[in-house]
C-alpha cells in the first residue's frame, strides 16, 4: 500500500488499538549492527531530527542578524546552509534520507517549505503546536514503529554546532553497535566538559557496560538536567560528561519508557500508532495535542531512567549546543566563521510536498 502524502490529509475515524505494554516490553531483535562499518547504513536504523522548537533565548541575536525573529534551526549563521540543513547532511553520513524523519511545528511552515522542499513527504512530521521534546519525540517515534517494528532510533537535535562531523557520526555508529549485546539500554553520547556549564545536562559515569570497537560504553550513574552552579562545578571536577542529547536505542524500548513514565502524554497519542492516517492528519492531531501535557524528555524520561542508560564518551570532537548568543558568537569567532548575514532565498517552486 503506498504511503499517504502530506497533501492527502483526510480526517480518519480509525484510531487503532492501544500499544499493549506486553508487546512494548518484548526484547527487540538486534538489527545486525555489529556487522556494519562506522559509515555503513544499517538496515533498521532510523534518524529523528528535532526541529520543532522556537529557540527563544537566541532571538535577540537572530533579530539583530536578520532584522526579524525566526526559529534558530532555520537560520544560516555561517556557510551556505541553515543549522537544520547542516544537521541533515551530517546525519546522512550514516542514515539514508528515506529513514530520516524531521519533526517540525505547523507555525513554522513558512520556513519548513523553504528548508525541506526536497524531502519526501513521509519524512516531514508536522506537529500542530510545540509541546516540548516529549511530544516532539513521541509522535515521530510512533511513525517509525508503525513502519518498522524492529527499528533502532537515533535522536538528533537540530541546533548543535559540531566541528568534526565524520568522527561524531562514527561515534553514533559505535553506540548503535553496543545495542547488539545490550538491546534494552539507551546510549547517549557524552562530551568532555570545557567548564562548569549550567545550561547543559550532565552525566556521571558508572561502571563499564561494554567495550565496543575499541571504545568504552559506561553505565550512567546519575543524570542532571541544568544543575546549579555549585553542582556543575562539582561535576566538572569529577570529570562528568556533558549530555549531547544525541541518543540511540531500540524504538520499542523508548516507547516503553514513555508508557511507564509519562502515561498522560503516551495515552492520548498511543491510539494513533496503528493508524497511519491519524498520524498524518493535522485535524486529528490538533484534537490530540489540545489534551497533551508539556513534557521535557530529559526531565521526565532520562533523569528517571539511569539504570537503563549508557554513555559513550566522544573524543576529538568540538561540540556545542547553540542555545545562547554568547555560545554562538564564541564558536563563530573561535573558528573564524563570522560573516554578514546572507539574504533570504526566495521560496522554491519545486517543493515536493507543499
């Protein structure tokens, strides 16, 4: 059966069955990750790019740069491409475009049509509104499981600056390979900190979970989301890691955590899982999203799931979450990337799905 396109959003009466907990808790079969090279596409590996946020803290810089507000992921701060297009190109080193979903928000469609004009319609997941990262991850995750029940999913924020991209994506492939022997774990990528940053999540390493491809994956002892300065200073001295929020795991394991830890979020969306039309229908999703709580994936899921989390330290990569004007300018100056803002590109007439 052909996949419905974004143009054919007809109101569906089918809501499907609830995703039963017993099915969600079943151990996923490994997807052959151990046989793949660092840059070889893996048959069940899907990517999920989070591009639905508003980026409020960066708006003063963006307004000074562009003359008006716009979400930061659609801004071009250097080179010829926006942060979102840079993220897509980076992730496609490992995951083919057909298995790379981008979750966006309906209010941003003026930018989405310009930036994602060449993407297949079934890979652009539109939220009616922004309900934080909980809903922003759960909705496309339901899409993925609907299409590939054996999926492994890799999460990627769309507002990160990464200098050594090939090395970073090789680390993602290593994290995926670790799931072969630990399929019930989620593995985060962690960065060695440059200081006691309060705006990042932090990860304290525990015992060794696994050695894979010459690298060490550790158990997560504890997870902190945006700690106080005194706590951040202590974590820095203990050589804890910055959390990149780049995470890999079996999709059904992630769904189980949503079901267990955020039932108020999972419950309204779960009936859409078995109905592709409902997942694609903005009228249906408007009704569902009106009932959803605002849930942070980091606070609600990660901080409560340390026993099933692993962390892979990434070495030799400069990484930065561009959440503040100071951090953006620091990297632009550090790598001599500063340039005048590029004029806006007119809307493209060959958009595949608008």
